[in-house]
């Protein structure tokens, strides 16, 4: 398959993925199958997906920062531990069998979808925090960061639920801060894959352009529409990821 023949399609899919990822996470559901479809080997697809995805999360994060939606000082420790966790996960994926996580993640995401659907805590109003900053950084930062480096589907959703359920953030604020941590974990895995020489740069840069546009647009929509946009998309994306992972297991 010639790259120039599929470049416009890959750009469009990356734009859509960046838009979805900025609002609810799950953009990898769009981009990873596309990369496999154009003929990349699985490891190349994962590496190239991180290379293009880091630009989408950068665009949405920068938009949130410029609009004052992210408290960088409060998030600094979580960013540090997320980076460390994602680097460790990207290393460990070579040593540990992924099917264990593949079986667990769909059940977790279904549970999170039900939480987002029915919990009164998921709104545009902050609620009571349950743990301190260090505990959050260790659990949600390092823990979810490790998961993203190791496996990946639903990372943005995991970060968002952590901010809502553990720190009591409203959904708009949680989504903004989740995108900062998602950018951090993407960056750590991206650097790891650069070292491994697995990235197909022509495809990655084409899709990065789409991700930049989609990430900016998605972040704009989050700040404009809040929970009434984010909540149904989070539920839909969580269930979609769960369905795909469950179907992969029975093939």
C-alpha cells in the first residue's frame, strides 16, 4: 500500500482521534487499527501511534494551560510520577505477558462507564477530595502511567476518573488535568520507542498534523460545553474500548 495513497485518510483519522481523545480519551481505538490496516507490524503500530498521539495530547494540554484550566504547580508531582511510571511500563511490556491486563481492563472500563453514568459526583461542580496529592500521584500518576506504557487503551479515561473520584474535581477540570498526565505518559513511551527505532516517521508526522488540529478543537469543546458533552462521550468510549478488547479475546 503506497503511503501517498493513504496519507489523506490517515490525516483525517488522526484529526478525529485527537478530537475524541481530548474530550473523553480512546483515540487509540481509531488510530491503532488504521496503522495495522496500512501494513505496520504490531510493535511499529504501537510506537507510531505514540509518536503521533503525543502531538494531539500536547495541543489539547497547551490549550487547557492557556485558558487557565490546569494548575501546573498542583499537578507537578503527578506529572513526575506519571513519567516514571510510563517509562517503567514501556520497559516492562517486553518482560511481562499482556493478556492478564487485557482480561482486566474491559471489566474496569465497564465499571467506570456505569460510574460516569449514574454517580452524582460526575458534574461541573467540584466535590470532596478523598486522598492527598502524594497518594494521588502514586496511585493515579505512577499506576496509570505504568499501564499506559505497558498496554494503553482507556488511559485518558482512567486519569479522568482518578481526578473525579479521588480528588473531587468537576468533570471539565478533571478532563483538563487528565490530558496533562496523558501527554506525560505518551511522551515517556514516545521517547522509549525512539530509542527502540520502531517509529515509522513519515506516517507519524502526517498523523501528528491531524492530531494537533483535533486536540485543539476537542479541548475547546470541553471548556465550552463541560459535563453535558464529556459525560456521554466518556460512557460511550469506555464501553467501546471494553467491547473491542472483549472481542479481541474471543477471536
